[in-house]
C-alpha cells in the first residue's frame, strides 16, 4: 500500500495517509479539520540504506562503490 503526502487547503496542515487500493477512489479528508480540499504532494522516494553518510551534492552518486 502506498503512502501519500497531502497538504490541506483549509488549515494548511501537511500529513501522510496510507491508502489501500480499495480506498484510493474514496475522497480523502484532512485528519485535523476534516476538509476534503486536499492537494497531493510529490514525495521523494525513500529506500533503506546501509550508508551513514549524507549524499554528496551536484550529480554525484550516493553510497560507496568499489
């Protein structure tokens, strides 16, 4: 099940929802004010990593390569 990030246009709160395939067609509501005026945000893909170092900037790849 995907986790979607939303921003509420009424109260301005940002939150995440775990959305099942059965629920994806349903109208989502803000858990803070119950508004249905939501904007889905673009999310960065996250994956587990064994590296404890931050990714270098400007087009360099992350992680250690031999």
